[in-house]
C-alpha cells in the first residue's frame, strides 16, 4: 500500500491516535503520576474535576487521573503479556500442526475444539478459581484461554502455504524444516496474524477489566480500571465522574484497538 493512501485510512489514523494516547499515559504511569495513586485524603473525598484533579477524586480522596494512569499501566502490562504468551504458543502449535499434519494435528485440533466449546471468560474464571487471584494468575489464565484462537489462524495459513511454489523450491534446495517454518512461511502470515493479535489484545483488555470488576483480577491497593468501575457503582449520583473516568477510558482503549485492527485489515485488502 502506498504511503499516501495510509493517510487516507481514517480507521488506522484514528485508531493510532486513540491507542497511542492510552499507551503514552499507561507507559508514563509506570514511572510517574501527578499524585500518589494510593494516597488517601479524607479532606478531599469526591472533589469534582478541576485543574488540580483533572478527573476529580474518589471515595478515599485519591486522585482519579493518577489511578487511571496506573490502571492503564496494569492493563497494558497484562494485555501485552497475555498476547505474547498466547500468540507465541499459538504460532508454535499452529506451525507444527499446519505444516506436518498427522496425529499431532488431530490431537491438538480436538483439544482446541473442546476449549472453543466454552465461553472464553467462563473458562478463564474456572482457571482463576484453580490458580487463585492476582495479576500473574490473570495473565496465565487468559493466556491459556486465548491460545486456541491463534492456533487455528496460524494452522490455516501454514496449510495454505506449505505447498506453495517457493516452499517446494526451498525443499528441493535442502532447506531445513525449521528454516522453512520460521523463515520462509511465518513472515508471510504476519499481515493476517497482526489483525488477530490486535483483536486478542482487545479481548484481553475486556477480560482483565471484567475480572477486576468482579474482584478476581488486579488486587487492591493496585489500581485497575475494572476495579475502579466496580467501586464507583455506589456513587453514581454523588460522584458521576468516578465511574465515567474509568468506564470511558476502557471504552476509548477498546474502540481504539477495534479501529486500528479495522484499519490494518483494510490496508491488507488493498
């Protein structure tokens, strides 16, 4: 696709802006926030949005903007870790089953079919009940749940390309199977795989927020967008900014990645 047409891709541009802003705040939140996110101030409970507190304060007098930054940091770390784990395992299993087939392919695909028979979030909740609460266990549970979706995509692409002319030539030249898998075929599926990665990141954000909302994700005193939304439920009339700040941040980030994945898909189709 030509560079000039990238600037005409409004989905891509808007998605980059929305996700870029959240990523910037989240990465900045790893090192600095305007206020200490866990600092309690009884004198500043439910202070409305102002220049001093951009998003106001919560029921403990904590600065909501600082907590949103920390919540974005947690979301980015968890989402990235989940995608890296599940996508890596999905690539390895999908490449092996798609290229070689046979009994291993049958076993892996029957397992993925069984896992796909359960709603992802429900399966993640079951795993969390086994592993226990906490950030690392959320990453492990969601990572395991999302592996089958990547396996199917990678497997189908490897099946499509394993008998392509350039692969046949590589075999005739004596190129090793490992090199064929990860040097010749894998780079050719990235355009398709990249869209699924962004969708997977989106799903990880929603799942993590939902689990934190239920109290089984990121644990206090660490900030989490889902937990903040849950805490704000009882103060919707008294302090509507409390719920809006975390809720709209989740919507903004999810919508941004949805637009970004749509933009990349349209770019690939052109």
